[in-house]
């Protein structure tokens, strides 16, 4: 195989793996792992008061729906990309087009996450923001970040 094709496939693989991690993590987030009281781990960790909890729930529900839809779209695009890569005849342009579409969906998902964090920022006081920064920077991957939201 040509080096340019190998580089393309490697790039696709890296983007796909990042997308899968994000999608799986947010999917776990949407299923919501809660404690015995039904309170999400992040609400406990940040010690949200009742007003903050209510505001958090108002922005979290639509976000989780969008995230689940985004994860499904990423998975479908990933599947199209894989089918293009292993089609009977190699069409490099089609592979690139499918890869670009996948990257675009992943970028949109990342933008949704950033927008959500900005909304969450507005709900929190300075101490809570610092705690959230600590929690987010201690995480080793997307799955851990999402686990915090859902537990």
C-alpha cells in the first residue's frame, strides 16, 4: 500500500477512536449512573444547592438527548467510512469524503460539549468551578468526564 494511503488510514483510525471514546462516554452519561438518592455524582462532588440542581437539570436533559443523537450519527458515519475503506474497489476520494464527514460530526460534538461546559460554568460559584476544573483535569479520558456527569 502507498504511504499516503497508510497515513490516511492511520488518521482515520485515530479520529475514529477519539470519536468512539466520546460517543461511548456520552452514551454512558445519557443512561445516567446515579447514587442511591438519585443524585448525579457531579452534583454531589460540586455540592450544588437546590437552585443550582434545578438549573443543572434543565440544561442537562436536552444536552444528553443531543449527545445521544450525535453519538448515533457519528457511529453511522463511522460505519460508512469503514464500508468505503473495505469496498470491493478502492475509492480514495470517497474515503476522504467520508472521513471529512466523520471529522465534522466529531467537531460538532466537541462544540456541544464545550457549550454545555460554558452553561454549567454560569451555574457554579468560583469554588465549584475550581472543583470542576480539578475533576475534569484529573480524568484520563472522555469516559471519565462523562462518568462524572452521570454518576
